[in-house]
């Protein structure tokens, strides 16, 4: 299941229908507007994200997206994986592996790696890769699936 930035289709999927290997993806290009909006919503005005002159003097040679802006794309893939009736994220670990620059196209993915039937939970590997196939964020999610 793969999606681009548009209205998200949510189908019906019961907990019993999940299998290891089920996967959802979402692809988005990070724009200047995204950086500005995330800065406004989060209040994170760290110079590496908002000050080009400062950012040029760093090891990144320019501004980079907020790590949590990139990681927020995993919320989309986790929801796309859960479908309806939905559920809720219980936990999400994150490891930031490479910077994301304005203009980068990121593909986020959530893949079921274990089904915890007794608690109606899914353990998922979560990743974000850029347009060059470089891993920029990885982690693990625990998703709680609602009953029908």
C-alpha cells in the first residue's frame, strides 16, 4: 500500500487480518512552507532549521528539516497501516541517521514485524528514506488496534 500527499483512503481492516510483512508507505517532498509551518506549530526556532547563514557554517552546509518533522510522516504510515476501525500509537522510537534538506523527497514506511495477539498490538519497523534511497530515520512503533 503506497500513497502520496492527497486525501488518504482508509479501508476496513480487522486485527485478525494483519500479517507479518503488511506495510504502508507515504511519500512527501519537504518544502520551505513545511519548515515554516512546523517551526510555527512546534515553536522550534533552532538556527540550524531557520537561519541559512548560520546553517551554512555547520557540518550540514545549509538548513535542514527538523528531525521530528521528518519523523511525523511515520504517524501517517502508522495510521494507513491500522486502517478502520483505527487504533492508537503506544510507542515510537526514533534514530536520526542523516539530515533532510528542503526539497528532499521522503518516503516513510511502517511494516508489521510482530503481532502481539493478546494485547491487539502490532510491532512495526518504521523508516524514512530520501530520494537517493538513504535511510534518514529508523525506529520501531507499537500500535494498538481497536476492536470492530
